[in-house]
């Protein structure tokens, strides 16, 4: 791991500090204090000193919803109330629901982060500009009444960088008085963020906070002297969070992608400001680009590990093109712990690393889970992660049973505890301490032999998974076994191996009770055979696409544990997934 790790015993103090800090800056008196500065500070300007990089593409359909006062984040649709906004230069608009009573931290962070300005810009009309301007004015007028989440440093950082990015869009067709006023508000927001960055929650959110400060230092008058300070803070976060192989300490592909886009934006901004990007930033971007390629399926999207989602393949391609770094595809990642098996048209991605244990990480109990795709079609997946504040869904998606791996007695391989507070996340109790993996390649194919001891403290058992992919990619074989580590602390009753299927895969039980037939959307057929348990099909759900909850199926192979000891072969499942010839 590159940089210091975060130990669990420090987490409670860290959470308390950050909750207190966020609560203090959300008090009403801070509405005016955020602008307090020295009398000789720089004056606002009518234009930015440096034009920021173009925004990432938004969704015009969502932008149309925003213009009607509908804001859909984290599974909650909040509708604007009857109150209307009337301000100079602004048409009458519905007042956005900045803090609905039923909104949780995830929804509030998205709403107050203003990334949805991308969607209004995608609409591109004068009405969309007026709506964006009106919502901004409305937010600033009522800022003293917002919850603590709105003042978190990561949310403030996203808000500031979004306002700067869309400065010309917001000021289009408006006189200079509005430009000066908006510049004044941007400078106040930058001072607020500089004062509160120390309260940023641990993890990826700190990149968002630093990004906002770098944008302010480059683009706003009187802030250039702070740039070196914030670039040093950026380098510190890179050392702390980005691993030597380019992965992130939280092992979440979507989170890694979001950070990568932030770093790409910062590099482009520094280039426009005639500043050389720090060598550590360039090196991190190159390593991260390699890891992002490592974690992609044949459809261009990411594997669903530790809170990750598919993401749009075209957007990933755009980010890699903007980064303009030379990388090559790798097949194993030392620090991040992901194995890639690729042959023919088949891609298999396996989680062979320990679960993320830092505070704020969205830890999933998916040790040794795997996903498989054929060409541009996903076959075996994990359930994925919903963008939601619903704690029941969050617990369910993190469970071992929501992953394509083995479960003992329906107990998670890692004990997940809610971190609580306004930052959410999860911390781990019992979890695998030893996760091992060996890889072998030959002319016949690729073997990996992996194991974890997450079930050791409870059951005295180690899960061992062997996978083999043939050289033509048409034969994937596996073996899941439970091996004794010590005298049984508690006798297990049952073990289950699950294979969650993508929603577009059609499954049916064959006449042979140990076989399942699978049909891809292309018509290509695959057959799964197993030995060592009862095979059945069950309902599942797919959360790999943001904002969607799709019904799917899962193959379940279950068997009872032996009553006495661990008889050879009694706690083992062998299976083979082969392409049906001629399909």
C-alpha cells in the first residue's frame, strides 16, 4: 500500500471531529462570517482569470426535469414546492426542495453539490440558463438554513468547482453587475472551503475539497498565492489514498473513476494556467488509468466490487482520452487485489484482496467473488450497489449473499457495521486477516488459487476458491472448498455458492438436476454443471446501473455441512461453465 493506512481504533475520534466541524459551519451566523476577510483582499472581477476545462457531459432529460423543479438523487424524487423565486435578472421559478424532510445524506450531498448544473447545461437553452441562475440565487439567499451535510468540505468543494466551471454559462446574457456579484460569492465560498478543509471526511471526498480549492486558486482574483499549498495537499492525498498499482484504498472502481476525473480536470486546468502539474499527479494519473482498464468488462463498464457500478463505457473512454497517458492492460494488481483472466472473448474479474477497512469506506463482504463476461455481454455478476440512503438496501447489497461467492450459514465473511454520522459509510468488525492468491499461466489456460480466513473466528474454516479459464475462453471451471483452520469454534450447518446472473441472461434448469442452461442476448448458450450440492434458481436483483433496480436471477448451489468433523470432499463444490457448441 502506498502511504499510511488508517487504523480502526482512530476512527471514532475522526468521526467526532468531522461531525462537530460540519455542524459548526452550518450555524446561521456563518452565513455572513464566510465572507469576512482582510480589507485589502482582492476585489471581485467580471471574468475568471483562467477558463476551466469543459464540464463532463450532462443528461439533457434530467436537465428538463430540473427546470420543472424535480430533483432525483439516491432513489428519492423531490418536487419543488409552491413557493416561487423572484430576483433581478431571473424569471419566476419553482423553489427547489433544498432540504426535504425525508432526504438523507446521500441525496443532500448531491443536491447541494451542484453537479446537476451539467444537466442544465446539456439542455443549453436560454430557459435552462435562467433556471440555473435562479436556483443559484435561491440557494445563496437561503444558505443559513441548510443542514450540516451542505457544509461538508467535500460537498463545498464540488459546489465551488461546479460554480466555477459553469461561470460563463450562468452569466450568459447578463450584465456586468451580476458577474461581479457572482465573483464575490465565489470568493466567499472559496474562503469558507479553505477554513473548513480540515473537517473533510476521510476518503475520496478530500479530493473533491482540494479540487475546489485548486480551481479557486487558478481562476479567482487574489487566490493564486494559495495554489502551491493546495497542490501539496493534493499530493498528500494521492500518497494516502492511491495505491502503487493505481487502485484506491476503498477498492471501489466507480470511486476510483470519480477521483481520476477530478485529477484529469486539475491537470487540464493547471495547463491552462501555465503551471506544470506536479510529477506525483502525472504519475498517479498514469497508474490509475492502467487500473481502470484492468477493471473493465467487454462492454466497456466496470466490475461491481465494493460499491462500484458499471458506469458508461463511452464516458470512461472520454476520461482516458482526456488524460492522454500511455498505459497497457494488466492482468493482476498487487496492492488492489483484483485478478483479471482473459482468453478468447471471455473476461473474468476476481476480488482476491482484503476488504477495505478504512473509516468511511463502503465495505462489502464479497471476498473471492468474481464476475464473468463474454464479448459485450455480462454473464456472472455481483448484485452491485444502489445510490441510496435506505439503510436496509445498503446492508443487503454489502452482504456476502449479494456476491458471486460462497457463504456459510448465511453469515457475512466480513462483519459490516454502519459508521453513522452525516458521512455514512461502514466500518468492519470481524473480517479476513489473511487473503492469499497464486496465479499460474500455461498454454492450456490460466489458473488462480485464492483463499480467505473470514470464517475462521466463527467456524474455524477457510474458504478456498480455484478458478481455471481455458486458452480459448470457452471453458471456465471452479472449485469452492471449506478447509479447517482450527477446532470448530461453532459448527456450521450449511454452505451455499451463488452465481448472480445479469438481468439479460436467461436461465433454465436442465433435465439433469445438476445443470443450468444459460442464454445470452446474442443467442449464445452456456451450460453450468456442478457437483457437491443441490442446484436451484432463485430471484435476485441487479443494481449495477445507477438509479435502476432490475430483477434478475441467481444460481444457488447448497449443501449441508458434515455432522462430525470435516470429511474430505464433504465441504467442496466443483463446477464448470462451458460454451455450448454451435450456439
